[in-house]
């Protein structure tokens, strides 16, 4: 192996990345360490240069902060008007994203990347607007200060003592095509500040003055320089990869960040991020849910959820592992994924507790040999905390969740009642036993009670039962009786042992219980998934799939939901199908359209169009968005919990696949149909061209001979020629009639003129009509007496008989007998036409009735091959069937069955 | 009249068919006048005092059925209509309006001449028909005055309705009668739509009069249109 040769997979990824980039607009960030270093100024200068190069540059939004030099630079540039948004009585002016998308310039200038948009805007953050612009192929120039970078937020908060709320994810910064550092020595900045050249909002002036201390500025400048350097470094690495320079090749690192419910979570994630970037490694953020952690209050669990979402935003992979032992789960996961480094918080247990109960860190140190451990200290008390979106969510009225919480509380309450009840029963039992049994046996009864409570109601009630039990034993049975004091040391030992055992039991049982709960959750998920996928596999149509999907999503996520698909023009529309009770009505099509176009989720609980009532998820398969799933989550946790989110993802993938499968099948069917139609048209053309040309040749030839007769034709010649013309014209007339009949039947243009007809009249009419042609044939008709009248279109049924008889005349030797017979069953009348001809070739019994099928192709005797097809079409419009068989005694027998639908109307009897 | 050549007015817009009718008819001793639209046709029928009108239903200026109705306002002369195969309904309408017979395109000269002769015979004979005359065709004899029916000289007993049906056919012998016309004459106007009555009685009549009811010689079915008594 040539070590110089780049990995083909990497090359491919590189090419794909470049292709995606080529379509995407270029992002240039003017990066500075503080306000007033001249970012906007530098950006405008660059814009003017582009302008001079005749590139279409417009100013989307610029904050001049009243600086004259900056405002001067705006002259000569196109400035887009701002959009005004009404919000609680005040008018806010914002960057007009849609106008820019419509205008589609080459480059747009948008100041202050970290800005938070006014409520009601499409995206909550400006960097998301910028992302959409880039997605649309528009180049963007923007400005950013170092303290607004998500991963540096903590550090800067510690350095400067001030935290900013407006942050930009590092991924966005890293994805920038160019980062231009706008630098200014701190001394000069301070001079500018004193001269009043730096705009400061009045209300925050003091705080910001505090921020503008020289020490702070130096530290911030260093961070900005370092950040830019690492960005340059990564560009350098990209370049190396792109140009097969591989001398220095870092070992790929995998970093696992373990987060728990502690306050440390966000810091761990940010640290992990920086670590991963520094090492150019992959990073995974894991939450290990032990039974202990499952008992956490909802707020804490939401906190974890928020941390995991932050990690995802920063570009990490997140996992939730559930296990009994945290250390065991971590080691297993590390082995599975070849983790090289673990980042986690310092152990919280200290002193003797740590010595006695151990800590995860200690276990990891002793068991994970190849893994480096990095421990992060606890945060300083008093740091400002972010308010999680979910907490905020809960504060608003959120009926679903409250209901669940109160239900759970109710369950707890009954658990405690039961624990007291059971302990009292134990007391009654033991009071009967007292005096006859040893104290140890009495203790056993109470322990039994604890076991019972622990299995049914979990830890809390069982602890209550334990304490109560110990107290009762002490009070009622231990000397001195009816007092809590203890006379003998041995009783003290008994009581302590009883307490310990009871507590251990509570713990164990509670763990077992929650394990069982986890297992049952997991099993239920698998079952739900299996049930849906099974039903989806059986679904034959899109409507059926959508109904199945709606039902299953509702039962799993408790959400009213609907699947929206685009129409032919690509606009998302409401489904045609009548909905189910679980269906969501009145979804917002404009949000759905956005999701469809961007292949990203939006709506309630997301960062995009969060004002919508429902959550909209793209229904995509193989990168192609098929439609949108809209759902109204009963509570956000039920959808955004990582495990649930994964389940929903799987649901969506399955649904998308099912839809794709049905569509492909439909497409295949249409193609098949088109092919058949094509084939039919071809055989029609060849048949018609042959069958019409042959008689035409005779007619044209013979008539020209008659027309150009110079007297040389004898009388007999003339008669012969004209009867040839007559015969051929007749044949053509029949052909044309057949073709027209078939076309009418095919087009469904035949309106049945159904009336009551005696079958013998129909047969009689046919035989009279064919009288001449039937000469020399023995035709026997066998109609049993009492045949009911037939409710049918007589002209068409006659046509069937005529065609069958003509067929018989055409394909059987002259003079051979024909036989028509009728049979009745309670529900149908069957008519048989039998001959003594050569019969039907094997295997052709059904093919005979196909259009343009002829037993012998191109034979002079045959017609166009439509006669029997017409018969079949006529019989079928009457709801009957037609078939052909060979007779055992030689010849063929054709039969058709017409169902007897109803009784003929009553007749007035003649007196 | 016997010495005079019968006069025919042909109302047809298609020149080749007109030419074929003219050639065919004039070589068989008819005097032929032509019209290529309905209006002119009505004028010709009034002016030429024809013995027969041959009328195409698909005319450029007016509906053929209208032409039949207009002619019937002042004359009972036989009208034979020509129709395309698919226009069953207008054929029945024209017959109900009073046309005597129909020919479906394409047709041969022999068929045309046969229909023409039957119609002419009926038309020319009506005034001189003996009111007490006995109708005879093949081995079937019907005496409308004395109300008897004979096959090969043997009397056949008919129910009153069967007899009424037969007498309607005999009075219009050779002419196509639509279901509606027969129903109206036999059962009265209120039964004009009960065509299954007619079919049942017709089949009873065939059982009594025809040698082989499935291959009738006299009581012919005009498929989808009505019945005709062959003469």
C-alpha cells in the first residue's frame, strides 16, 4: 500500500463537499474581539472593492451605530429596506430575508451575525437567516465578535464576568469559507472608546465599561487570534487532505463526553467540543441512565435533554445508554466505539463515601486501561444559568404534562398509604405471634412487608415501610415494651440489622423494578415499530400507508398528526383522503412548504418558525423529500427525548420507504400498461394495414379494369370483376364495423339498452340474418322449454352470437354441422355454440379472446382478430363470462354466460 | 298507373351515393329526382308527385326525422330512410314519425330494390284493396273481416291479444313497425313502454304460426327496432 495515496472514500467525501459548497453561497466573517475594532468598516470596504469589480453587492442590514466614517462608506451601495415587524405595540426593524432571497444578489452584507430576531420572524436567530441565504446560493459578508461563539461562551464568561446570550454555534463559524480577523491593539481601542468613537448603548454602558478593561481586552484578543489561527489551521489541513500531503497524519481520536444531571453538563459539552476540535477527533456525548437517574424529577431530566440538544447543535453525536452500572456501560461503549478519551465531571462523592461506595471515575481508572480520562471541576457557585426552553415551556400552561405529573403524584400518594397499611397488617400478624416466636421471626414478617411494598410501589414507600417497621418492632416488641428505648445491646443490633436489610431490599427491588420498566419501554418501542412496519408492508396504496402511519404515530407519540404530500406542481397540499380521528386538521401549509423545500424540521419546539402550533418534520428517503409529517406534540419531551426522537426518525424512514415502494410499484404498473397499450397499438396498426389493404387492392384493381374497359372485357369478365369488388367491399365493411364496435366498447361509450328478451327470439333473429351464409350447413337449435327471458341489450347479444357463428363458419370445413344450445342455472343462462371443426390449438383457449389475436397470422381467411374480443367485451359489460373449449368428441365449443339479475316484470294474464 | 314509371325522390347529401341510387334505380325503370338537402327535398317531394321518397337521415341543413314529419303532414307516400349503422335511435324516431322502412349503410342494390318494391306495392294497393279481402303470404292466410287465421288451410286458434297483434302486422304487412307503434295499436298508448309484453306475445304467435320459431319465415324481428311481417 502506498501511504501517500489518499483514501478513496475521503476523496469522494471531499468532492461531495466541494460540490455542495459550489452550490452554496460563500460565507465571509469579519471577526473581532470586541465592539469598536472596525468590523463593519472593514466589511464595507471589502464590499466596495467587490462593487468596483462589478459584482452585485447589496447591503442587507448594517448598523452604523451613528459612526460617520461607516455611514460614508454606504454611499454608492444598494441598501435593502428593512422589514418592520409589529411586536407588542412597538415596531422593530429587521433584516428582510425574503426580499433578499427574491432579489438574489451575488453578495449580501448582514451585520452582527449573533443577533436575535424579533419574535415572529421565520428564524429566531440571524445566523439561521444567513444559513438560508447561503443555502440559496447567495454569498454573505457578516461580522462577529469572539464572545458570541458558543463554545467560548463559558470561558469568556469566566474571564470577563459577563455572559452574552446571543451565541452562534461553532459549526457555523467553522463552515465559513473565509474568516478575516479585524484586529486593533487594546490601547488604541481604549483611545477610540474615550474619543467616543465606539457606540455604547446607554443602559448597559457601565457593564460594558467594566467589560472594556484592558486585561479583558487582551484576553479576548488572544482568544480571537487563537480562534482565527485554528480556523486557518483547519483550512490548512483541508488543503493537505485535498492535495495528498500526508506526512503528518494525526491519529484519529474519539472523545466520549459523559454528562449527567449535574450543573456541569453544558460546560462538559463545550469543553468536549473544544477538545474534539483541537484534536481533530470525533466526539460523542453520552448520557447514561441508571435506575437511580430515572427517578430524577422532570426538571432535571429536561436539563439533560437540553444538554444533549446543545451537544447536537455543536456537532456531536448523542447517545443515551441505560444500564445498572454507569462504569460498566461506559467501558462497554468505549470498547464498541474505540473511544480514546473520556471527558467527565469530577466525582461528587468525597471522603469516606467515595472510599466506601466507590465512584465511577475510580472504576474507570482501574478498568479502562487504554483510555485517557479528563475530569472537569465543578462550576463556581452563582454563575448565571440559562433558562431551558423546556422549563419556560412548562411555566406556560401545558395541560398534558401537568396531568401526567399529577397522576404520578397520585400514584405516589397511594404507595405511601399502602406502605402504612401493610406495616399495620404486619403489626397485627406479629402481635398474634408475639410470645410464641422469637423476635427474629417477627422481624422477618416486617421484612416481607417491605419486600411487598418495594416490588409494588418502589423506593419511597418501601423506605417508609422499613422505618415504620423498625419503629413498631422497637415500640411494641423490644423490651421495654411500649417505649422506644432499648434495654439490651443485642436488640440494638437486631434493629440496626433490620433497618439495613430493609433499606437494601428497598433499593434492590426498586432497581429491579426500574430495570424492568426500562426493558419494557425498550420492548414496547420495538413492538410498536414492528407493528407499524408490518402494517406498512401490507399497505397497498399511499392512502392506506398514510392511515397506518397516522394511527401508529398517534398511539406512540400521543400526537394528532397528518402526512402532507406535494401535488404535481410541488406545492404541499392537504390530503384528499378523509382523515381519521387521530388526524391533525388545519396544519399550516406554509410551514410545511418550508420544511419540504429545506429538508429540515420546523415549527413548534424547533428554532425555525417556532410560532407554529405543530411540529413539521420532513419525510425523506434517500435524500429526497417526499412530504411532511406534521404533529402536535402532547408534550415536547415525548418527541424530543433522544430515544423518542430516534424512534420517530425510524418511523419516518419506514413511512417514507413504504411510500417510495408503493410509488415504484405504481410506476411499474403504469409502465407495464403503457407497454401493453403500445403493443396493442402496434398490432392494431399492423392488423388494420394488412386487413384493409388486401381488400382495397382487389377493389382498386378490379374497378380500374372496369373503368378503363375498352371493350375487350367480356360480359362474364365484367360480372366476375364487379362481384369481386362487391365481396371485398363487404369484407371491408365488416372489418370497419368490428373496429368501430371495439373502439366503442373500449371507450366505454356503449350505453346498454337492456330489456326483457326471449332468448329464442334473439337466436331466431341471428339465424335469419345469417340465413344465406348458413346455407348447406346443418344448424340444430336446442332450447329447453321454460327458459326465462333475458334482461340484456338484444342487439349486442345478437352480435355475440353472430360473431361466434361467423367464426365457426370461417374456421370449420364447409358443410360441417353447427349446434346452438341453451342451459339454465338458477342464476344464469348459458348459451353454447358448438362445431365439428379442427378445434382450438392447445393453450390458446383464453388467448383467443384477446384483441387482434388470430389462430393463424396473416391467413387470407381470417378477419382482423376482433370478433371474439368484441364478444368478450359485450359479455363482460353484461356481467357475464365467455370461454372456449375443445369438445371431447372433436371440434370446439364456445359458451357465454349471462347472469339472470332479476325476475321479469309480471304479465297480465289473458282471460 | 301501371304503364307509368314510378317516380322516386332521393334526398341525400353524399354525391357518390346519390349517383349510385340514380344509376341503380333508373336502370330498373324508376324516374329519379334528386335533392342534396332537406329543404329542397321537401320541395321536390311536393312538386314531383313522387310514389316514393328515399331519405338520408344525416342531412346538412335539417334532421331527417323532421323531414319525415313535414312530409307526413300532407302525404302518406312511402318513405324509406337511409341511416348509418350507429344511429339506432334516430332510425326508430324516423319510423315512429311515419317512415315505412329503413336501409343501413352500406347496402346493396338488390336490397334497395326489394325494399322499394315492397313499399310501392303497399302504397299502390291500399286504395284498391278489397275491404273483405283475405291476406295471404306463403301458407299463412288471415281474414281480417271474419277473424280467422289458417296455416296450410287449417284454422289456428288465437287469443284476442294474439289476434290483435297479428292483425296490426297484417294491416302493415311488409312495413317495419317499431315496438312503440305495435304496443300503441294493440295495448293502447299507456303500454307504449312495456315491450316485454310484445316480445312474449310475439313468441307465442311464432309458436303457433311458424314451423320453426327460432328460424321464423313470417314474423321477422328487426333487431333493436321492431317487427315486420314478411310478404
